[in-house]
């Protein structure tokens, strides 16, 4: 039987081990830490606790891109459960300080989020293009055949700021439209439009967490690895 050696028991390594096993390979997963999924669980160092575990994500609603991947890995059969965040209030956006502070509890669902903005054909096209990028991405659609080449849209160098510029929105609404690029640590001037669409669009469909947080996700991975016969 063909063999695969996976080095590193983080989220990527755990997923890779299960995918390789389902392809019929004999899999050995190596992790230097005492337990798998260290960052997902959170950890302590020199007496200090580091909360690095899973907090929340988009695409975890049933049928969502992340939900489909986890289902393909067998994690829901292994006991993984998702929980929706409160709506509204799952995400709260605060701008400014003191008396000038502005706060918005971001509603979940594409239609509810779109209702925060004025009618605009350009805005409708903005959301539609983001959805098309997600539906056409081989990285977010496990059932889509791999075309054997780099996805063409990844070569798009348009920034989020450039995409927002022609929408003629007040600064506050412009910030609201693009704030999720902060989830991966980039300013809109630096964030690529394609990258943003891949992150933002699944969030519009709903925000969830896992029962038990990151530790709950790791437990489901461990159960699925055992069931699949992966050696760790």
C-alpha cells in the first residue's frame, strides 16, 4: 500500500492525514508536541495561558464551504457540532472613541447585511462577484474537479481598496463593507480583492463556532483519525 508521512499535527496536518487515508494511503502523522492540535486547543508557556483556540468562522452553516470540507473529513460523524453565534451580536464593529464612537452589531445572512447599504447596482455587482469567486474556487469546493493548474483568479492583483473606490459610499459604510480583511491582518489598501472575497462571502452566510471550541474540533479530529486507522 502507498504510504504518506505527515509532519505536524495542526489543523492542516490533521486534515491532510484524513484526506490521504481516504485516498487509500497508509498514513503516519508526526507531531512534536505532547498532543495534537496544540494551537487549536490553546496552550501554556512559562505559566501563561495563550488562548489560540478556534473562536468563530464563516462557512460553517450546513451547506457552507467549511461545513462541506469538515463533513467530507468525517468530523460530524465523529461528534463535531457547530453552534451559531447570536444574531445580531456575533460580530460587533466599533469605530472611533469616546463620544464619537460608533457601534454596530453586524446582522448575519447575506440579505440582512446587504440591507445596511443603499440600493445600488454597483453594490449588487460587488456581492455577486464575491459569491462567484467563492463558487469557482477549487480551494473552497471539495467536489469541484481540480483543473491541474493555478486558479486564474489568484493572479488578480486588484486590491480591496481599488474595488471599493467606485462604490461612492460614506467612509463608515465603506469600512463596514470591507472590515473583515482585518480577520487576516491586512489593511484594505493591501488586501487583495480575490482573497477578501474568499474570506468575506462565507461570513455573509452565517457565523458559527464549535461546541467545545478548538478543543472540541481536535477531539473530533482524533476520533476520525482513530476510525480511519491513521497512526499518530
